[in-house]
C-alpha cells in the first residue's frame, strides 16, 4: 500500500540514473534510463512516480499522479468515516439519579445508537453503594427497556472496580443513514452531570 503517497518522488524529483519501470497497466518494462522513462511518461501524458525508493535500482511506475492522490485521499476519508462509525461511546449514570437526568442521559444513548455507535453505559457507585449492585443492575435494565426499539445489550451487566458496565449495540434497522456522526467529537465519554441539561 502506498499510504504515504504525498512523500513519493515524481518526475523531475527523481535524480537517479536508472529505474526499474512498471508501465501504467502494471506490466514490467525492466531497467531503463530515467530520462527514457520520463520520455515515456510524457508521451502518455502520465507521471513517473517512484514507488519503491529502497530497491536497487528504485522502482518507478507510470501513472496519473493527480488522480492517484485524489483516490488515496478519498480512501483515507472513507477509512476515517468507518473508524468513527466503530467508536464506542460512553455514558455515565449514578445510582441515585432523578427522572430528568435519566431521560437526558438515555436520550444521549439513543442518539449514539441512531448514529450506529456501540455505547458503554456505566453505573458509578460511591462509597457504600458498592454493596448494593442490584441498584445498578436495575438502572441498566431500565435503560435497555427504554431503548429496546433501537438497541439491545451486547452482554449482561458486569462489575469493574467501582463501576458496573453494559454495552448497548444498535439494531441495524434503527440506524439513521446520515452524516451526523461526522459532527460527533472524538471524546467518547459523556457525563451529563457535569454539563447543562439539554432538552
């Protein structure tokens, strides 16, 4: 893969005397003078691109470099989009949560599920709350029931340290086919207790 295309030498940047040439259809031309390879590129209105700088002699290929760079950029953009789509978001609940906070946080989970993300729902225990894990389980089951139309738990709730976690996964038919995910910040954790409640 030539993912570092912007670092490739092209045309007059290639200063070696000879190159091993690959034509624009992938055929092996062999070892020829760089000037001759450059002339062949001009004749076909293409660029001479050094794709194997460490070989002896270096490997060059005839190609439309502008088009190649455009395709590389599109591929990188698609890869970034796919990476965002596979982010695991995180929403934190507390054991003593009122109905308004529960609704706000559950709406955040719903939005992430609609965008196609997995969501880690975390119950944070404080002090003696740790001795009553059933309280956390009750909240997680309530979250799962509230969002049953759009998502489902990937597994049963599990304890990790002072937290209880449950992963929610979106139901395929419920995912919105929009670019909304592009506007989601890279920071995955959302703790609405620390921010103003939004309608």
